C-alpha cells in the first residue's frame, strides 16, 4: 500500500498559565506537548495513536488537522503540506474531536446542510447521504431539535456525521468514544469498522485498548509527547495483550526519563 500520510519531527510547545502550572504541579512556564514526533500511515490503513491522558495525542491530531501550527516539523497528507497548504488538507480530511463543540442554537439538520455547503457538496448528494447517516445513527428523530437539547451521546453522533459530510477518504478521529455510554460507543465503533471495510484511511487516538485491538492495523504508543513504539499491532502485542504490552512499554519509557 502506498503511503498517504507522512509525519516528520512535529513539535509543539505551550505556555502554561499559573492555574495550569498548579494543575500540572510544576513551576515550568513551558510545556512540550509533542516532541519530535514522526510516523506514517498507508492508504486504506487504520492507524491507532495510543497513550494516557496528556500524552500529546490531541495536540498531534490538531496539528494534522491544521487547527494549530507546529513549532517545528512537517506533515504531508495526500500530497498536501499542513503548513503550506492547510486549505487543501482540510478538503481531504474529516476531523472529529470532543474538544470542538457544535453551536448549540442550531439543529442537526441545519448544521449538516451548512457544512455540506462549505464543502460544495451537491444538494442531491447531500440529501442522500444525510438521510442514510441520520437513519443509521438515529439522528432523524432529532433532526429539528436544537443541539443544546440533545444528549451527550447524540451530540457526539451528530458531530461524527457532520465531520463526514464531504465523504472524505482520510478520517482523523480524536477519542471518538470518550465519555459515551456503552450503547452509543458500540454504534460509533461499528461505524468505524464499516469505514475500514470501505477502504478509508483512518487515524484514531484513544486510551481504550479494545478499540485499538478491534480496528487498527498499526499502532503508535505516545508517552510524554514522544513516540515510544510504532509498528504493526500484531508485532507490538506478540503473544501478550495490548494492555499488558502498553504498561510494559510505559514503565520502560518513563523509567528511562527519570
């Protein structure tokens, strides 16, 4: 399979407020969230970015999605640079993150049409896809309900559907099942499996082991902003479980930095 995403030496540093310093239990004013991160993703592959909270997963995906710029490094997505060609990158990807909130005054129906127009999706194609996706996720019954009145799970499903209005070939999902009840999480996971069968290229970040085991071809384990291990899932796990291997790798990596 040909390589469709190439990430080389990404680095991102943030300035901490006094409140954040207190939360982080540090006097350092700067935090390196992502440090010299490199990996690649092949076309049609599902790549999992696994790590604990605060490891740098969300920052990495926000850089790849051109929401924030890296301090150093580069990433090329389907031939387009995230730094030099961010508009083209956005056209090629679908991005979902729990950190981005839908405008609560509007309805799922309005928001779907609005974002479809932004991506120049033809009306007939828009309506066919909306009908199919709304029915699949049970959004059709809440199509004219304001987002503010929807449940957490329904908001997540609406966000997911809207991220795919243009039927992108490359999908970047940040913690897609985080905070969802088991039923809603299963709906989202099953849909990811369906997208995989369609040959979509997917990057998914999570700290949920069985989600990685169920859908990922390769996995990168990120700890303290650095890539600790990156390989095929079967090679990382071996005869063990992903959970056991993760904690072994975590102890080895953290131990080296102490």
